[in-house]
C-alpha cells in the first residue's frame, strides 16, 4: 500500500509539473521582434488578398493559428475603426475601437492615419497591456493598409 501511495504521489507530481511548465515557459518566451511583426503583417496581407475577408478574419482570430505566435498577433480593422480580428482579445472583435485611448494616444486613429499616409504603412508607439505578462508596457505596432482594411502587429519593449 505504501508503494502504491508513493507511485500515485509521483504520478501526480509529474502530471502537476506538466501543467505548470507550459505556463512558465510561455511567460519566459522570447518577445517578438520588429522584423517578425513586419513579416507577419506581410503574410497576413498576402493571406487576405488570396483568401478574402471572411477567411482572413477567421484565420487572424484563431488563437492556435499561424497569425498568433507568442506575444505577436494580427489586428484587422475596417475604415471606421471596427476590429474585425484581434488575435489576443476576442472581446474586441466587431467593436468600434477608434476612440480607444492608451495613455495619451489614440492608437487606432494613429494606425489609420499612418496607413493612409503616402507610404501606406508605418509604426505607432503607445502603452498597451501585454496579454502574456498582464502588465502595461510600451508597444510599437507596424500597420499597413490592404485595400479597405488595416492590418497591424505590435511588439512590446
């Protein structure tokens, strides 16, 4: 009976460690880089152009898909500031977030302004809660206009 209890305790410890290691590993995962953010926006733009809005929205909103990697995720907006996709926060989807303020910046207004500029793309700096660390952190988001939509991927500093 003591041997069974020891085996059961060991099994529970192993299973318990299996449940905690991924969370710890995720918390210590490397942060996405600016180059990775730009590359993800380019991949997302190609996906949108090839597959259309509906498939792109589904892919960008899939938390287990190719457009959510660590702390990198795609946000897709329409011209009015409605979030069609947000890879980390499904509560923002289908909401007009144009007036959302982060510190002293209206990031969505800035995304649209930058992406409507001569180059059609650029970076916006602001403060944003990190979905992994749960802390307010400086963030830079690369945004690009693709037809009538805006795609962005941000990096935390």
